């Protein structure tokens, strides 16, 4: 076995002392004791902590657009049914506007207005069902006046000019003749209504209340006659659909 020279041992000990692994008295362990405080030092520990700590990216500030989106008020739930009903409301509004449109000046429209505002409805009923005056609807007026001309004379004359006790219209009326003065006194309208208005109300009673059936040609003739009397602007200026 080869012996190691003493000077080599001495070099080894000097080297270990320089590294702090051997104390001056030649005992091992001094280096470990000295190393402990070094590791405990904050300065020495900082690189180690930095090495083992997880890398965390710094938080970036939000853009103005993102901040505005977060802070903006959310759409309230009650607005959803409002948005759903909006088209329906718009349609209804348009219909109401159309309903407010002027009523066409036709013979039957004019006759309905005259009937409602000149004691006719109050005596004979709003739908012609009768009251203090005779019934007009359900064909009753057509039984009394098979043609339009005697009806026009009766409306213009009234009970007094017609003659109390005389038959109104057809004396052979089915169900018995209607007699002037037998019920309420019929006022004469020749002084308060124009010829065109008397014609219009007669047409309304016959065609709308009593249900008179006419051909398109007969309706056109009556429209022309109403216009010739001054209805719808007068002067025969056009053929308004008085039946519509």
C-alpha cells in the first residue's frame, strides 16, 4: 500500500480551511456552522427566494372602453315586454288614425247622420225598431212605402200637412194601413231639411234599416239623383257610392 506524503495532507487541510470547511483546531463542521448564518442572511436568501417563487405578471389596467362596459347600466327586464308590444301598439295607433279620417260624404252616410240628429231615431228607435213612431226596420218601411216617392212626400209634409186620419203610403198595406196621427205626430221637414237630405234619409231608412235590395244600376241611378239634388257637393259632379 502506497503511503501519502504528509505535505499532501497539509495542502488538503489548508485548502479546506480556506473554504471554511475546517476550523483552525483541525476539526470538521466549522464550515457547516458558518454556512448556516450565511444562508439565514436576507441578502443571501433573496436570490434563492426569487428563484423558487412563481412568476406573476403585473395586472394591466383596463381600457376606457372596458371600464365603460362594466360600469354601464344593464337593460332592465321590464323593457323586454315593452319592446315586444311596440309593433302591436304601432299597428293600433295607425288604425286609430285611420278611424279618425273624415267620413266619406255619400248619400247613406248623410242619411244616417240626418236620422240620428233630427228626431227620427228618438221616435222610431236608433235601429228603426219602433218607439212612439212606427217600426221601420225588418222590411216594415217597405210595406208602408213600396216606392220611394210617397216616402219623400211623407217626410217633407209630416202629419199635419198630410192630413190626420189619412193612410200613410200604401192604403192596402199588408197587416193594415198606417194612419197619420194614429201615433206620435210626425213633423214635416220641408222647411228644415234640404231636398238632398230628405232623399238621403229616405234612402238610409229603406236601404239600411228596412233592407231594400237594389241592383248596382238602381244604386247608381239613386246616387246620380242625390247629386242632382245637391248632395255630395251638388251639381252632378261625380258618382259617389251612396250604398257603401
